[in-house]
């Protein structure tokens, strides 16, 4: 028997695209993105700044506060607010552009993704809205004048939330069916005196008609004083129901060209920000009241919320005309869907962890689900057309991403952070799919296959990195993610999806070949790759063009490719157990792994004095220079590890014969061999690292004076705090020093920093790798943890201890404080805020405070995977069956459950 949500997911699994028609697909930020940038110089932040967002129509998508849309974002809904003092409506989240912040772009709002289901039959988020004028100018000016050595100036630093003078705005969605959505907006006054607020639930159409994307302009039309009909040629008819408002305003989702560019408006006063001007500035109010149709609509509710009290507003959006849309227990659907969400998570999350750890997991997964976003970008059309503001330019036709004309994206994709990074990144997405597999493995598989499709992958096999530069190179983690998703689904359901492995394996071979052809210029299995997503980890920009006499041979590029080869071997073996025709490819990737392991260990990357792997600067007619930086560049060598059970080999005769011959040949000729066997346990270990080098690396990594921080493994050794590393290259001095917090370097922009903080994806890979070593060595290999403590543990135990350290970033302590909230625990210690958790991009290397993007629950939601894995390995673990609905309650797909 399945929970209601599991039944809905079972229905979705049969779809070509396993998604609901309606979900949280609306971005938190569309302005300042590359796809909205039609400038000649590629300055996206200044071409479309925040100040334009409320009055300028977008070309490639929409954004809003806590919003939803249909799959193709034809029709959008979100919430707008006004406290009576702000200079604009709060229609979207405010933040600083890259040039405004002392550490780059940064959202300056307080909002939290509290709950969500994979089918989005229940969703809830919380926005905290100040009752005083929002401190836009203070946030801009103070951050602008701070140096990189100072912390960011956040909204909690402004004093605007002192004395609890703010509203908690809960936005909750509960579906009656897949096309019938109940909406609840609850506004709670946390202050000590009554406070006024204006609430504007807003419905509008994505402006496709401006570029000819529609034959007929859609329309929102008043049916009566409580109902608006939405008609769209692609979506059909929808009806928007609402309670008695104080005003009803229609306008058009068209740019206010008069205000922004001094050109007459094609639609007169009915422009995108007309409702804003009517409410905030009392402008054109009577004219707007007379309008009974448009492409944007808001009922307006003006109210005063008593001290400590609340006001609730109900709405409904559905594809049927209803005479009494709020009758017959309308409100009960919220309680029903919330109960179904509780039952779903009780069924899939471990039952042997603390309540606080369950909270951490559930909010992490909620944030992951809220990160689904409609992403629309056709580079060929973007380059060859204008936006009605700027003409087509030669510079843009030959500028950013001009060689990615095949890329035509229009899909729902898991974003790293819907405000800070409202565009997909190849390696982020791979990590996102791992925790997604806990709750919706079918969608996780869909996402991994999607980025391999021909409208994403370049014809030569390169995967798109991210919209700022699709040609950049991210670490090749897609094969690892595919294996993890496969194994999670197999472990939880008892059946592995071999067809999925086959499909993605074929595409990964193309990508693997691209790496071999493009990133191994000398053919010696030493790989380049540039910054590989690890911003600022090198002594200089590792993506910069070196002079012709030099090449950067990268320890991490080589290690990532060793991991990639092993992942492909493991995948081929798994498939070959069902389809012997894949046996040869298992052999191919095994042998390639051996050659990469040999190159890493014998071509100058290992430093025997430091017991560490380093990048090497190879120069013609000069000795190579090892760049002796103790960073995760050297620790990536841990990631390539696999265990083959000998009973598997017995079923793959040709594979076994080939690796036996290959081993004998290499050992007879005194060549490097990367495996180790434990005959008593019928296991073979494959690893980039010989055992003695593994021990040396772990001793350094587990030292609290180097990599081991209270919250996990640092990206750069703390050793470099006292001992910065410098190198002189042809007269130029380059230096790197440990930075535990925000970046002090501009290599990759102000928000880029791998010089010391704790990053969740790297910790995930380290923990998973150490756990595999522990599976092989058992108690036969113990290590001091921490180094110098005299306390010896086996590697499985070390992995568990590292999970505990990472979990301590999120867990609440006896003082009702969470390490990640840092200096703001005074705010989060309040009863109403105690259970609110943010999922930051990275964490301070010394104190664990959250830094970077505050809602990067994409890869930081890996904490949910780690906590589940740890719980499942505890002695006696057994996931009990949870409360489920009766089978008779299952109904047809179109009616929901």
C-alpha cells in the first residue's frame, strides 16, 4: 500500500515528462540574467537592473514572490504586498547585482521554503515583510562601500526587524486536482501594535505575443466581481476566484517605455507597473478601475492586522467554472494535503533519527522541490533578434555563447538557487538529482537524461556549463549521479532501472570522448579543464590562457577523469549483468582507469615530501613547477574508488580474463597497478591512490589545523592561513592564502570562493569515498580521528563522524541556536523562527556560519541524503510501514488523490 503522494507519483512515472502541469516553476529572479541581456558588451546586470523589473516586460520568463505557473509558464500567479511605506510594491525579491555587493550578487530578503511534495499537491513558503519602509538604499549604499575584507551587510543588520515590526506572510498551495489549485495567504503581525498591509494576489500571462510566439493575444477578463477568466490559445480557459476585494485592477504585461526610455507606451496607461503606480502613488486609479480586461490582474485587499493577530485570504485557480468556489469544505483541502505530506515523508525518511534531523531533511527537500523552474532560452533566436529596446549587434552575434546555436532549452529544471543562480549548471544539477532520488527518482532520472539531450549537449559531446558561459568546463559528475540515483531507487524499491542506465550510458560515452579529445592535449592521461567549477582554488585563474611555453596539468582534472572512468566501468558492469553486450565497455573503462591512475601517480603530481597531489605547471625547456597548494584539488584523488565483488567477475568471463591478463602484464613489466584484493572477503578494490598514499592524505585531511573544521572538510588547508603560498611565473608574483569566509579575490567575480569554506558537494563526495574504502578495509585500516587525538577509528566510523560534523551546521543546540545562522541567532532563537533553516551555498571554514547564496538547497540538500544514509547503516535499522490511505480512495489522475 502506498501513501496518496506515492500513488500520484506512480501515475506521473508513466508520463513522457514526469511532471505536474502546475508547480513552483516561477523564478525568483529574471532580471540581471544573460538571456534578458541584449547589450553589446554583455553587461547583464546593468542592462536589466532591479529598478527596471517592475515596469519592463521580460522576454524569456517571469518572476514573482512565492509564485506558481503552468509547465510552459503561460499563466503565472504570485503575491504582491505593500506596507504603506515602500516606494514600490513588493512583487519580487530584492537583492544586489554583482557590481553592488562587496562579495557579488546577493539576495537581501528573508524567505523560507517550508514544505513541498514532488507533485506539488501541497506547497508552503514563508516571506518576512518589514512594516517599516524597506531599506533598499541602505542595503545598496552600505554594501557598496564595504571592502572585500568586511562581511556582507544583510537585511538583519539594518535594524528593520527589531521590535518584531514585521509580517510573516505564509503562502500555501493545496491542489484539489492537477488543474484545480486552492491558495491561502495568511498574514501574521509579529509586532506589538496593529499594522496596515495591502495584499495583491496577482495573475498574469507571460508575454509571448511580443515576439510572435502566439497567434492570438491571451486575455484576462472579468466575469463578475469575484471571478476572472483567463483565456490562452495553448493553455485553454482557467478561472481565478477571490473574495470581495477593495479594488480590482487590470493592466497589460507590457513595458512602460515612457518611464524607462522616454518613448510613448503602445498600450497607454496600461503597462506592467500600472497597478504598482495606482496602489503606491494613487496614479490613474479611476482609469484602471474602468478596465475590465488585460494580461495582468490583481484584486486589492487593504487591511489592518492586529498585534499578534492574523488575516487570511483564500483564492482558487482552476479550469472549471464554479458557482460556489469556496463552499463545501474548501478550506479542508489544506489540512488534507498537509496530512498527506506528513504521511509521505514519514514513509520515506528514516524513523531512527531525531525530530530536528527530520526537520532538517524535510526542509532541505522542500527547498529542492521549490527550486524547480521554467527555463527558456533559444540562443539562435536570442542572438539573431532584438528585444525592441536594443538593435541586433555584431558584438552580440559574435559574443557570449555564439557557438552554442543548437541550444534550445524550454524545460522545468532544478536550479541551484532561484534568486542567486536562476539558471542551471551542469554539475550542480547532477548533485541535485541525488537527494531528489529519495523522493522522486523518476524525475531525478529525467533531469539527468534531459541535460544529455541534443538540445543541451553540444554535437561534439560537451555539456553546457551555465548561461554566463556554456563553454566553461564543470567536473564530470553526471555518471556518478546516475549511479547514485540508480542505486537509491534500487535500494528503496528493490528494482533497478537498467533501461535508464543504458540510455544515459550511451550519452555519457560521447561526453567522455569529448574529455579525452579536448582536455588531454598531450595524450598522456593528464587532464586540464580550467577552473572546473572550483572558483578561486588556484594561485591564479586556472582558466586563463597561459603563454605558449606553459601548460597547467591538473591533479583535479586528472582525478575527476579517473572517477569518471570508474563510474562508467561500474555502470557497464551493472548493465552487463543483464545484457552481456556491455561487457566489452566495462573492460575499456577499467583499462582506461588504470592508465589515468598511473599518470596521476607517476608523472609528477605526487609530492613525496608533502604527501599530497598538486597541479603541475609544465614548461618547455624548463623544469616543471608543482603548485604546492594544499586544497581539494589534491583531495579529489579520493573520489575515484570502486569495489568489485568477485561473484560479479564470475558472471563476466571476458571481463575477468582481460583484467587478469592486464594485471599480469603490467606487474611483469613493473608498471603501476591500482587495485588491491581481499581474498577472504571476495572483494577487489580499485582506487587512484595506493594504500600508503591514502593514509597520508587522510592524516592531513583529518587534521583540525588543516582541512578538518567543526562543520566538515575545508576547501583549502588552514595551513595556508599562516603560510600563504606564492609562486613567481615569468616575473609575476601569484599568492594564495586561506580565506575561511567570503572571497577576497576577483578571479571569478565577487561571489566566488573556494579558499577555505566548507562546501556540501565536496563533503558528500569525500564521505561517500571514505565509506567505500571502509567497506573494503573494515577494521584492517584505522586512522586517527582527529589527527593527533590518539583516537583511532575505521574508515566507516570516520565517514559517520564527518556526517555528524556536517549535520552540526544545521542542528539546533541547547541554546536554541544553529551554527549556520551565526550572528543572527538572536533572530532565529525567537519561538516563531526556531524551526526556520537556510541552506547556504557554503559555510565558514572556522565557525560554520552560512555564506554565499542562502537558498542553494540544490546541492546543499545533499545533507538529506547523508542523514538518510547514516540512519540506514545503524544496527537494527528497519523502515517501518507508515500510515497509508485506503485503496478505495484512489481515483483517476485528473481528479487527484
